[in-house]
């Protein structure tokens, strides 16, 4: 069985979460399987090792889970992209739309500087609003996005289109 088939087999659909009409893709069974979680992390690392990234940006909150071991394995810095009001220092902010509302991401304005080579990581790509906001934040700080990595992609929501011009790697596509 392929890695993507193994991941697909453990992802749990949760209807009407966080709002009616949404089918939430629950990654917690994947995370609970240490060997499978390691393989997914390895998959992300191998996609970007040749890019020699200086930083890995982790999108709150499930992106933190995948980005931390990826940054460690690549010897890159880890930069958290947080929801508004969660960071203690001066920040840059980009607002975006979700499939079920609006939100914003913030990053410390000194998280990295011009010339940084950055991977953006999250658990899931849906409409692409969050990932696009993260890519925009990287640009505001003078960095270059070398790619976006996600474990899951909901292709029917066309998020990849919002990331035109960026390399997007997804392990499982629905």
C-alpha cells in the first residue's frame, strides 16, 4: 500500500465540524501512528531538501505539528504564523477568507529577513486563503517561498489556484 493510501485510510471524516455543512478531515489518527507520522514528515522533508530552505513557516495550529520535525530535519529555523493577538512582539498581518468565514495570520516582523528561503507548511489545503496569506507574509518580510507542503488537499475547493506561481506539494488529494 502506498503512503498516500495509508494516510487516506486513517483520516477520519467528521461531519458538521466546525460548522454545519463542513466535513472536517481529522488528522489525529495519523498523528497517533508514530511510524506513519514519521513517514509523512519524511515525505515533506524529501520534497524540499534540495531547495536548502533557511526557514520553515508553520501555520497555526496543525501546521505546527508537521513543520517542527521538518524544520529540525532540514536544519532550518521554525517560524510560527499565528492567529491575531497570539504573538508577543511587533507583527505583520495579512487577512484572508476561509471556506466558512474570515481570519488573519500574523508573524513577528523580524522572523527572518531578505533572502530567506522559506517553506510554508500546513496540514490541509482547502480554499487556499490561509496558505496564500502565509505566502504573502513571507513576501512582506523579504523572503522567498520555495514551496508549500500539506498532508491533505481538498482539490474541489481549488485552493491550489490561489497559490499560482508557488510550488504546492500535497500527499493526499480529495
